[in-house]
């Protein structure tokens, strides 16, 4: 075992390891896969960054956020560590340089999003690269029943097996015991190599303040203007709330800014950088903000809206007080927020007709087939992430087996003259390339090939030779290549089950997901109402016991004799005027609104592929009943619409 402390001091400037880090690192260096469950700010990244310097080969890091990749790569390069990222924001020259350093073996760490592993050309490059370690951040996304399941994460275990990537390091800050068990099972991690450090952060004071919908903005303003705990993050659920709160705080003289996924990427990046530099005191943000943000001096985190789950809450308050100084975490609890959060849950569930159409499209194409998920999503009106979940369920049930992804088409442009590109090849290869270039439709700059299989048939070559030729020309700097039309290959591995039985199975699974997500919201309410120590309640959920009450949370400072009462507005009733408007909407005959669930989604202000395709988002009735529970709206649409 090398001198880890010497590497820690020399390369990272730290005198000592944080709890758990050395144990994880030693397991990896001994060739064993490991799971690191550290709280937000607990030093997870060092667990793969330090081994990357001591292992022979490339450390491949899977990370879901470009902002996180960018920050970590910049920090590593500042320490003269050869690190890079591959993402959609890079220029052609930057991407080419990264691929070349990967090919030459000079790169130590490469950060990518999980989606990049669906690229056949990138997978082919990985197969030619010596990879010493696979590190997977946010690994809780692999758990089907976790709070943030992402289908593309489930395939990581399969990729690791196919490429024989070992060891694997799984990292997360929000794994319950059940989710940790799922992760360990997927990557064959032994119990003794699962390291969990305490979630308890004694410097964080957790408070719950019940408030009504009307009083909440004034209460938040009073907190920020009188107590002035800056820098501060205010978490909200919806983008428009982020804008509204930031504007209001600005009018009260606070230096505030909104941050959400709907902003222009350049503007969003600018807001984040100004907040990091201390030029913004208060940032009002959706959950799009915060993952991977390494700002040690955040003094307060306010939840203007209820969080989606205790996992989200733990992660979000964990961004406060990373410098160890006292920090304030306050939830302004209003039960009205449950409507929007529940509507998101129920709105994702596909209609039976949509599921039937999807099953029919998938299972009547022969034993092996390929699909465009984008096209199937639009055809069935199932949102892309939900469709991925359907496909994942079929994989888990043994109905389908994934065979990888490929691009059906591409466009390319010459970076040198066509004659010069051809000149460096043998006569036989020149003839092949001329035929290949001739298959495309020539524009002013770009040559487009919409169907690589048709191109292969036209010139009498196999598809593999064409893709390898394009990859070679791209790596040589002869062309700029832009793949298009991604398709996914599958094999039917069990054709004994009827489409109706599979539709019923999918409905049962989505109903179970709805139930589990609804349970998570109930846990938030139980937590907010708890008169006992809030810190102990939160830690218990993550499998950690605290011997005594924390002494500094809201329940400890102001003891209660009974549960908190969380305000809730009187339940609204759908009026006859609303019913009249729904009938008028039905009479317009929109194909995207032909099923009761589609109509209910639309009335609750939830978009879908079909409504987006038909540009119904600006219709006067869109979001007509967004303040009403989805189930109530669905019951109404079912009562007045045919099946």
C-alpha cells in the first residue's frame, strides 16, 4: 500500500483524511469495489481522485451534472492533475483534445454523464482504453425504489460487466439502508466495503415554522431582512415561484437572484458564479441548484416550499455550513404545497391506451429491433423519462434485453479540403470514402446522411466499417462529426406474455411508484409535525441513531407538548363554470386530450409530449385547475369524458 498521507498532502494539500475516506481508498487500491455513503460535503470526491493518481490507467467518473463536472475538473487542473470532462458545452477542438488525451493515456480522470455510455462510438473507445476505476456519483439513482431513480443509471452495472470495469466505487449522500442494499447488490460490493459516515452535522440548526400560503412570503422577507444570515439559499418547487420570490426580495433591498432550469444556460451559469463569488446574498432556486456546489460559507437554507422527500431535504440542508460554523435551516411549512407535489407524481403515470400502444410498438417488430425513444414518446404521449422507465421495467422483468444504442444518421463537414482528406489513404480506401461521401446530401457546409443502414446497403459495405471510418476521420481532425437520430436496440427474450398482461403489469408498477412517492410526501409532513427532536427524526430515517436529543433544533429549543399544526387552505370545489370550460375544451377535439388522464394533466398545468407537439401550452385552459388535487381533477374528467 503506497503512502496515502504523503499523496494526500502533496497533491491535495490536506494533512489528514476525513472520516471514512482512507477506508474506502484502501479497499479500491486492494482491488475491491466499494460503496461510500457520506453526507453532503463529507469529501466523497477524494475517494476516487486520490486513487486515480496511484492506479495505472484512467479513472472514469459518472456524474449527472455539468456544473459539478466543470467545478471538479477546474479544481483538479489547478493542482496539476490531468482531468477532463466530455459534455455538450465543449467546442469541437476541446472535445478532440480530450479524446486524444484519452487515447494517448495522459489523462488521469475523465468525467462523463451516464447518457454518454449509450454512444456506440464512445463505448468502442472505452473498450480500447485501460480503465483502472469506475466511480459513480449519485449512485442512489440506480435504485428502482429510491427517491431519484434514473433508468440510465440502472444500465451502469451492465456496462461495468461488459467492459470488465473493476473496481467500482459507488458514492451517494442520500441512501437509506434499503437503497444502499440495492447499490451493493448491483455492483457486487461486500458488506465490509460499504462505508457510511455519520449524517449528523452539529452545526446545523433545523427549524420548522408552520405558515399559511398568504403569510409565507412576508415571513421569509422578515427572516432575511432582520436576521441577515448570508449567503442564503431559498428552495422553491416551481420556476415561476423562484422568479416571484427573487423579484419581491429585490424590491425589499436584498441582493437576490432566481435560479432554475428554465433560464438561459449562460444566464444560469452567471448567477451561480456570482453567488459563488459572494456577489449575490440570496439565491431563490429550484432543485436544479446545488448539486456539486462547493461553497463552504452558506449560512442559511430556507425551504419556501415543502421538499419532495426527506432525501431531498437532507441533501439540500447539507449545503449549509460546510465550514463547520453555525448555520440555520428553516422549513416554512404549508400543507398547500402538497397539491403541486402530488400532481407531479400522479401526472407522470401513462394512460392504459398509451401503455398498450407502446407495448404493441415494441413487441410486434420481430425478435430483434431498434426504436427511437423520441419518436415513441411522441407517438404514445408518454414523457421521455417515463418511457425509459417502462423500457427498464421490461428489462427487469426479462421481456427485453438491451443490445446498445446507435445513431441512425449523422452530418459532417470537412475541416480540410476533401481532396486533402482523401490524399492520405490507399486507392482502395479512397474509393470507399468517395462512395461514402457521395451518399450524403450536400449543403453549404455540412453533408447529411439520414440513414446509415441505407447508406451501407447503397455502397455495399457493412455499417461497422462506416462508423469506424467516421470515428477515424474525426479523431484525425479531418472532419467534424455530429451524430443524430439515436436509436436503441433490443432483443425480445420472453415472447410468452400477452400485451394485455404486460399493460396490466406496467399499471401495477406505476401505481406502486405513485404509492411510494406519495409515502415520501407523507414522511415530510410527519417530520414537519414532529414535536420531538427533529435532528433525531431525520437521522433515524437514514439508519443512524443519536443517543440524545441534539439540543439545538426547533423542537429542542422550544419544546412542544403536541404535534405542530401545519396550515392548509380550505379544500376547493370544481365549479360548474369549470365544468363548462372543460366541455368547451372537449368540443375543440384536440387529439392530445382524448383520454381523461391526458385532460386531467393538461388542466393541472402538466405538459406532455402530445400537448407540446400540438403547442397547447399557451391555451387559455392550460393549468385551469393547477391548484386542485390531481385525483380530484381526474375523477371529474372521467365522469364527463368517454373511456
